[in-house]
C-alpha cells in the first residue's frame, strides 16, 4: 500500500474490482483545528470502521482507494461544482460547515471561503479522483470490464436527513443507470440474510462517485453500499463524545462482514464474466 502526503492511500490488487473509501478518514490538518468548534464534531459523521469491515473481503484481490482526510475538510463524494446530489433534500456541502444533525462545525467567521475550498479541491479532492480513474482504467484495459464499489456507513437514524430507520444494507445504483441490472441482482442475492434488511435505490441511490464513474456501455459498473451502523456496532440512540464512536468488536461485526465478502465476490465474478460491452 502507498500513502501520499495529501492523505491518499492506494492498495493495488489484480482483480477487476475497485473499492473506494471516501469517508473513513479522521485526519484534520493542524492549521484547521483552532477554527473548529471541536474535533469530535468534525469527526462525528465519519464512516466509522468501514475499512475494517472490508479487510477480509479485500483478500479477494481488489484495489482500494482511501483518503485519510476527514470529510469535514472536503467530501470527495460530492459534486465538486457544489450542486446538490439530492435536490430539495437537506445534505452536506463539498466542504461541510455543519454536521448531519445541523450542528455548526466552525467557529464564527472561520468557515472556508471560495479560495480555500478551491485549494482543498486541488490538494485532496482531485488526487483522490485521479487515482480512482487511473485504477479503473488500468483494470478495464486488462479485463474489459470493471466494477467500482463505493463503501459507506451512516447512523441508522438521522432525522434531519431521512425519516425513520434505515435498512441495514442500502444498495445504490443511480436508479439503474450506473451498473447493469445483472450486477444489481447478484449483489442483492449476496445480501440475503435474515438478520439484515436491505433496499436498492431507497434513500441513497449513489453519490457523486457512483454517478460519475458508472458507465455500463464502457464496461465500468459502479455501485454504492451504505450500511446502517447498527449492523456492526452497538449504536447509541443519541451520540455524544462519551459514546460515539463505540468500539469496534470483530465478533459483533462478523455476520455483516460475511455478507460484505459475498457482495464483493459477486462483483468480482460479474466483472470476470465479461463477454463484451454491456447494453
């Protein structure tokens, strides 16, 4: 695995599968810390432990691209133009100024201006996506078909963003536009587990990464998996600095890890079954 000075971590595998981890980072540049309300708030919406959930699955030979930088610095799964991915719904920005719960992240007058946002894009966002694009193309050229799997998690209940409780497994395919229906079916089958609920293209249909790279006609298939945290953590009703995040317990997460391994194996099998350009 290689890691660059801008927090980009790349682990190259040789199977036609790329797994991206855009929101598991917790690093905050030292110069930013005094401007924040608190480091805990800045890390509150991290996709906690997601890279650990997929550690065994990555024995399958996938390539991984991860940023160690916190999403509070810049969210590499947002449209860089600032356009909302979910028009009419509350969501966070490219450089968020509030948490999912609406709590202010910056002290008064300390939020980033346009020039700083542009600097963060150049420093963190663009290298991340350059790496994704390079790895996707490397594997597409070798195999003819490649799958990009965008790995996420979120608290099961975030009333400001969605009603009620999320299913455990939320598959996003941009309503069928980012991957072949056959791949969607294979992932759904892999996720069949009585202990876990699932939905396809429910509250989450895929972020900017899924929408940007998913191009079935070019044999690039992209899917997002959003996990509800209660599937692998003892999730508190109300997170606070004393209980969030809870510790990661491998035994607690084992059932979900098995499901995710099957899902990635399904992605690999689909990519290896390439018989030409997809409709």
